[in-house]
């Protein structure tokens, strides 16, 4: 019965990860799934008991989510830059122009 619960939990997690809105959320969810599975395998191999498997799965899921989120590429138009109006001196934020992405700023 525990194997069926584990499979059901994995399927439920996969379904919930598919509900992510942005690419960053999707990558974080995928990273958490892969990291959790890998961490559970490593925890079981090192400790050989349930406690070490759970600790490995939790640690792997956390690390996988962080890495998945951090490796999301930034697309043009998502980054905000600070600009200063030449006439009034007012500082405002707006999406960065192509000079920012090309390195010519």
C-alpha cells in the first residue's frame, strides 16, 4: 500500500507542477521533482532507512527548485531599468531598451 501512496504523491506533484504560470515557476517545479527524486535515492543509498530517504528527498527538492528558478533565462522586456528625464530630472522605471541587452549602455 505504501508504494501506491508514493506513486500517487509523485503523480499529484507532477500535476500541480504543470499548473505553473511562468517559465520560472515551471522550471522551479521541474527542478523540485527531479531534485526530490535524486535526493531520495541518495538518502536511501547513504542512510538505508526511511528518515534519511525523507531528508534526502526534501533537501533535493529544495535545491532543485532553487537551481531551476535561478537558471531561468531572462527575456528581453522583462528587466526594468531606471531612467532620468532630461528636462525635468524625474527618475522613473521602465522596461529596458535594446542597448541594455546588447551591452551598449
